[in-house]
C-alpha cells in the first residue's frame, strides 16, 4: 500500500469537515486555508467523495459540504477507497502470477500485511480520530 497524498489529504479534509461541522455547510475554501491543501485539489477529492456518498454538497449562498452520514459511521477505509487509493502492498496488485508466471516468495506475507492495514483502518472512524485528538 502506498498511501499517497491523495489519501492523506482526503482523510485530513474529511476530519476537518467533521470536526468543524456545526450543522452548516463548510466551503472547501475554509478547509483549504485551515489544512493548507490546494483548493483545486480539494475540489477533485470532494467530487470523488461525493460520488461515494460520503459528503453532500449544498449550493448557493451559505453553501458548501456536509458529511452525508455521521462521523462515527465513516471509516478511514471508506475515504481511502473513495479517492481511488489501494490498500494493497503486493507489487502484483492481486495477480497470482507475480513472478514470471508464479507467486513470488513474499506474496502471502504482503497479503497478510495488507489485510492487517485494511482491518486497522476499517476499525477507525472519523469520530474516533477526532475524539482521540481532542483527548490529547
């Protein structure tokens, strides 16, 4: 798994949206300023997050984005997958023939590690991360 900037920024932006949600939509410009993420990059990410039904957009004056469900119901895995990130450490990306027609010697190891990462990220929700941060 290579969690790229796309996945990290998507999680950070969603955390910002969840933590600063007072029942009113939040503009991407505010998230951009608070998290130092390019506005155009956020627009690309939120288009994907909207297609995955994790956020909803509100148009017009006072518009912006809201979570489409409660922060306690959104796992980090959902966010990562929504922006097309892959939680898979295997170089073969799931193909059983990764070494000239056969599995490489480390194939099962990377399968197991990938599953552990997926399980960990799937067990963490936006609300859990926010609560952990506020408890520091």
